[in-house]
């Protein structure tokens, strides 16, 4: 089966209603196909201009707060952080120059997680809290309709939600069976609940349940983190002090690759690949924080996070060791992996 496609393009014609500013001329000349990408880039250009102007004129501390708590990643290089971080910033910075942008970034983060209703609520809050802000008030002609960027983005979110609801298999795996087993990964930062696809990957699921029941994972550490990938765990050698061995254990048993019809979407539990082509290491696993369809057909998805995804993101975004290994600076211990009744 071919990997799912995630693109739905809309042709956008952009022209300001009043005399064109430098920004308007830029956007009119370099218009972008695709409503979502256009709005992100248009908002980004305004964001950077506003941020730099404010820094130079008033050295507003609110921008420094945004810089400290967000990362620049991907294209366009928009400040990113988990939705809960952006929501906290938006509340803390209400009434400052960075306040409306924090709301906009919150909506952007929620949209990235396909939380459409929450993203719309963030835009509604932006509209209510800052009715005179350019994102809310400045009007553009978009596809023959005169509206602000916030209004256009709100409409775009509604359209995307409707389209995805008509094509669910392109954006997420099927829900696990109603009687699917669940496990709880307990860490010092909080618990992560995972529901397992026993009907689709029975050998991998049973192996994981057997290891959990035996206490195999207790005391092991999450040995590799990556904000653009996720977290890796399940290596028994992480109980040892020899860091060079971390990520090399767990190969005493291997499982054969199985085509399950499940894809590597954000939030899945997937088996680590073995040394031979299309085999899984018996104990090691990854939990993804981003879609990684380059792994489809290479690794076996056998579960999905159904609780505690905020803990997974916190783990993945933690500071890494300076040696380039991807090992967390302060490794987190799995105190237990237990079956949920």
C-alpha cells in the first residue's frame, strides 16, 4: 500500500484593498499556492517585522519571553512550542506587544496537532482580546473575499477539518479495537498510556506484554530523544553506567516484520529495527512526536499513545547531552510498565 498523502492545495489570489505597502507588494508578487502555507508565511512575515521593530524601538521584554520558550524549526522558521506552552505565554503576555502573536502561535501549534476546534478557539480569543490588531483588522482580498488573516485562517481551519473528516485514513491510523490491551509507562515526569493493536500486530503486542509483566523494563532509561522524532527506550543496558552501550542492547530476541496497515503517525509506539532488513528488536521501541512516514514499511507500529502525550513531548524536547549521541542530558527512568486493568 502506498504511503498516505497529506496535501490539499487551494489556489490563493492576494491583493490589498488599499494602497500597497512594502509588505503588500511582497506578498502580491510572491503569492503562494495553498491557503495554509500562505497564511503561515504571511503571518510569519508580519510577526518578524513586528518583533524586530519592537525590539529596536522599545526592547519589549515580552519578545524575550517568547524567544526563551520557543524553538525555530522547519520551514518557514516560525517560533514553535507545544500548545500548552503557547497558551501559557498568551495568558502571561496579555496586553503586551507579543501577546497577540502568542495567541496566533498557540493556534498554529494546535493546528499542527490537528486540534481544529481548539485552534479556532485560540483565534476567537485573539479576535476578542486584540480587536484592533493587524492580524484581526487589516483586510485583504483572499479568493475574492475581503477578510482579515484571522478570519481567513478560521475559514481555512473549518474547511480543512471537514476535508480530513472525509478522508480519515490519510491523517491517522484506525482506532484500536474496543477490547485492546493498554499499558502504562510510568516515569518520574508522569505516566504515558499506550493502547496496543493486538488485532494487527499480535506477535509484537504479546512480546511487549510479556516483557512488561516480567518487569523487564523497570529501571531502564529512555536513552535517546529528538524533538523531531520522539523518544527511544527498552534497552536493558541503560541500567549500566557505560553510556557507550546505551542503544545497543535488546537484541537477544528478534521478531519478523509484519505488514499491519498501520503508519508512522505522531503518537505511535513502533518497534526498533533490527540489524537485518525488516526485523524488529525484541525489546526496544520508539514513541513518535512527529509523523515519520519514511519508517513505513521498515518498522512495525503496534500501539498508540492514548494518554500522556504531553509527557512524551516534554521528554523529547529536553536538553540533549553535548556528545551528539541524542542521549538526554538528564536521562529519565522507566520505573515500571504495567498493564492497565
